[in-house]
C-alpha cells in the first residue's frame, strides 16, 4: 500500500541578514511537524529555502561593496548553516535565484498577462522598502512624530510613482471568499482568519502591483525587460516551481505533491499567503493549499527583536552554550498555539534544569541504573502487579493518541506537555513503588522486576514520541534502553538487555 503523502513548507527566509531566534523558531516548528508525520508513516516532503531578490538586497549589496549575487550567496549559506545546526530534516532547500525557478516565474507572468489577469498601468503610492510593500493613502498611518509609516512594520515609507504591471486581485475576490467559507480550517488560527476577512477582504481587494522598474535585482519580465517581477509573485511561487510546476502542465512530481498540506509562516506575512497566493493559483487554475498557519512570534521580554534595541539573539550561539535539543525544546514548548512566546535566558535554564535534566534525564538514568544494579540489565515482565500499575500502564498506552490529537491541530507545545505528563507520572510511580525497598526482600524480586519493566516501557514509548522534538535525545534514550521495539504503546511481552546509563542533560549551575 502506498504511503500517504504530506507536503509542508516554511516561508523562505529573506537573505538580508543572519536569522535570529525568532526566524529560527519557524524552521524548528516545521521540522517537528514533518518528523511527526514521518513517524505516522507519511511520505513527507519538507521544503524551505531563501528569498533572494528585491530592492532591499540590491541596496544592502551596494553598501557592502559586492554584487547582489555575491551578497545572497553568503547570506543563503549562513541561513542554511543555522537550519542545519538546528538539526532540521528538510528535503529541499530552495533559492529564488535558481535559473529554473526564474524561467518558470517568467512563464507564469506571461501566462497571467495573456489571460488578461495582468495589465500595464502606473503606480502612485507609499512604498516600504524593508517590507517591500506598497500602500495606499488610506492604508498608511502617521506615527507620534507625524511621519507617514508602514501599517505593518511601523517604519517610514516614501511616495513613489512608476510604471508597473498589476495583477487583477479584485477579479478573484468572490472566489476567494467562497473558498475560505467552504474550507473553515484553511486559515489558522481563527484570529488570523478573522483579521484577513475583516481588514482586507471585506473592504474590497485592490489590484496588486507585480512589477518594478526602479531597481534591477529581480527576475526580468521577458517580454518587457525594463520591468522585474515584484518580490511576492517571485517568492510565493517557489512552493510550486521547485516541485515540477510549469504553465505547460505539471510534472508527475507536481501532480503527486501538490496541493501543499501546510504552509507554515509567520503571522506578519499571512496576508500574502492567504490573499495574494490563493488568487495567483486561481489565475493558474491550480488547486489551493489545504492550510496556512500563521504562527506566533518568539519575542524578547522588552518586545520584538531588533538590532536598534540590541536585543537580538542567534540560535547558533545558544546551541553552542546549551546544546541543540535544549534550544529546540524551548522553542517548541514555550510558544503557545496562538500567542507570542517570550525568550529569557533564565527561563531557558529553568527548563533545562527542571524538565530536561530532572524530569527526563534523571528518570532515564536512575531507572537504567537500577536495572543494571538489581538485574544486571536483563529485565522482562514478571506480571506481579499492584493497584498503582493499572492507571500508570493506561497512561502509557493512551499517550500516542493524545499526542496525535494535539499535533493534528498544530498544538505542538501541548503535544510535548502530554509526553512530559507521562514522564512526571513515571517519577511519581518510582516514589510510590519504592524499588530500593523492594530490592531488600528476595521474595519481592519479581515485583521489583515488574516495576522496572513498567518504567522501561514508559521511557521507551516517551523516548520514541520525543523524536520529532528532541531527535538527538530520543536516539540517546533508545540506545541506552538497547531495545528496538517501535510500538507506541505498552507491551506486555517486551524484554530488555540494557545499555549503559549516562546523563542526557547536565544541570546548569545558575550561580556560575
């Protein structure tokens, strides 16, 4: 039987600088989802990459004294290096300077133009260079200093006028509204969906500028070379151009992989993915994405990260100090489904010492150590049960279902919490059964072995289910258990020949 396929993408990272922990959170979140789907037996395709065109890149390259291509080569390599440091299991890392992508984008632009969905006009309005966004007089706002600023990022905008091609976004308004209504889970969370409907769709969609003439660093419009394709039509199409789409008909790969199951993006760019992108696809007669999730941000205690505030933190620095799985755990556990998460070093250390070193690491080490001490590492189920066992075993066997329910609704933090609830229960089970007291009575030896067996089954199931979130730690746990069973529930007839116990996480001395 063929595997069920699952396609997940992140937004492609903009090559204007090194990604901070807020940017890195997204790739780790996507990786956890992709890894979990693989555990469930899906044929997963996980795509990420870099967005490399635009006026901002052209300006930054000029300031750096290099060509735009040289500039993005360096930045793309740095982004990929950090994604790899975070142990993310992407299947393809794409770049919008790829020649095939550029050719397909040109074909898409011409197809839309020939269809009448793109037309030539003149643009006059407010332009935000950092966001590469155009705004009308009614959309821009004035800040406390009376300056006209971008409604998205709050930075100053400038008035621009130039000839441009426009996409007939307004033509697809009704079709988009009908799709959103018929697919209630298309935009998640619901707060983002309501924001898109009330703030952008209901007031009426305005046609979208899709070319520029005031800079050169972009994909040329092949039938009018003084224009370059504007960044969003170039960037958004990466989701199909790299899996074999072309306007002449998609490849077998495209037909297999599309539509995408999940676009995982930051909440700040959800408008582009739930309004512009679906309308582009409607113009191309291509099925729409199944779901777009605008995830919350990871921010600092004094607000959003910015170089001007001096509060930017990078993932590779944290990994060097605390280890990759500790950082992954913080990213995945401390950011709720629909609310921003706050990063502090104190809380990271608290989570390492409390959750990872104590609840998880200490449980694994002392259970395996007791198995080695009392039974030379060879343990099987003697089925000498007590009243405390029944609920404990049920919690182990119910865990997979609970984790699947949370993951299916993208409640990644809650999924991890379910696993740690069982780990906490395992520590409590040790206190309740007191193996060190049982070990003193030869007549209770079979009861002692049953207790340790139950604990090992709990650790095995939790260890397997932790793989999407803490892949290195999961592997260490399974290695120490020295058990190859892959079932995600309590087994009555398993057996163990334990490996050597070693610490999974070292406690951090806060005073130092």
